[in-house]
């Protein structure tokens, strides 16, 4: 009796490799500037085994090093336009496994729909990647963005933009309708461009250029800090005249934002942990000394907790 041929599975019924699903999730968080890749992996790998974490680190860190070139190659071959159901982050992860893995991955034997789609364009992708690698060797030097807050106790946002323009920076005008569109615009910032933040007019975003010696930074009119330092005090709805307890005031970024929101009318108490007392005191002294004028009339109290 002849055996019947084994039925071929429908690609849509074959699950995506677990590593690809996990890495694409991490990559989506990374594109939203929620943290560095190793940190995001640890945050999201709640029940993942150690072997998964190790593989994810290896694959995603390799992708990060060549991210702009891999993105360009994937976009240029049109695989995303021709396959609307293929998620962007998943396509990048599979492409990275194809292009950057020295050993042929066994994951390509899992013939799920996304893997099959990328295998169909594998040769074209490799050729385009090599072309991009040769044509744009400087693509890897693109800087990561840097957020700064305008110290409105010393200068208005309009004045800050004007001074930056006079210093050789160019304000990039844009009309994003979504935060995702804004993040894409941020990633395309040129060396001496800057943008206004999507949520806060007092927060500006730059490519990671050397701002530490800029006159506005040295004089305390611009405060170099992550956007999250501005976000936390803002959502609290702090208004002048209130008493604010900053129970995690190290190294002091949110405390300086609180000072601007209180507008020199109120009380801000900052507490640091005893383990960081030495370096925090140095930072606190620097902040208070440098900003004596801007916090005049505002009682800022720094003390260690036990």
C-alpha cells in the first residue's frame, strides 16, 4: 500500500520563531526611545530563559551596529510595500539574522509566513545591503538624539530658539500628526538641526552634538537631560506656591524642572540616598551655586535619607 505524501503546512499556521517575536518587541520599544537594547531585553524577558536573552542580545546588538544600513536595504527592496501584513520590526530582525549572522540560522527552517516572505527576497536583500554598505559608509555615524529643557526662569523658549539660531543651529519645522511620525523626524535630524518636542514646547531635541560647552548650557539657560526628567514633574501639575517633595532627587534633573515650574514661588525639598551622598552633594552644590540667581526666593533643601 503506497503511503500518501505528507501534507504541507499552511505558512500562516506555522508560528513565528520565539526569538524573532521577542526581538521585534524589544526593537519596537527601542524605536520609541524607551531605553537601551540590553536594558529593554531584561525588562521584557520576564519568563524567557537565559539562552533566549543571550541570543537576543547577540542579534539585536549586531543589528543596532548596522541599523541604518539594514533599514535602508529593507526599505529599498520594497518588501514592506509588497507585503502590508509584514511588521516592520519583524522584517528588520529577520533581515539581521540573514545578513549579520555568520552561521546559517536553523530558524529559517521554520517556514512561517514572515520567514518565507524574507527568504523570497533574500538574494535581493543581500545585494542591496552590500550596495548600501559601500555607498553609505558614514551611515553608522548618525548620532542619537539628545533632549534639553529650556530654563524658563532665565530665558523664554522663543529667546532660546533665537539664540540657538544665531549660534548656527537650524530649527527643523515639521507637522507630525502622531508621535511615531515625530520620532521618525527626530532620527533624521542633521548635525546642526534641532526640533521642538512633540509634547512640551519647553523641551528641544538635538542630535547628540557637543552641547556641554554651549554658552546657554554653561549659563544654565539650557538643561541637558532626558525628556523623562521633564515628564514626571509636568504630569504632577505643579503650580507656583505649592510645597513639593522630591523623594528621589539624584542627580537633580527633575529638581531643576520643579524649580522652573514653581517659578521661584514655593518650597521644593529634595532627598538623596545615603549611598550616593558624596557625588549627589557635589552635583547639588554645583546646581545651587550655578543657579543661585534662578532660584532666588525659592527654598531648595537637599538632605540624605537614612
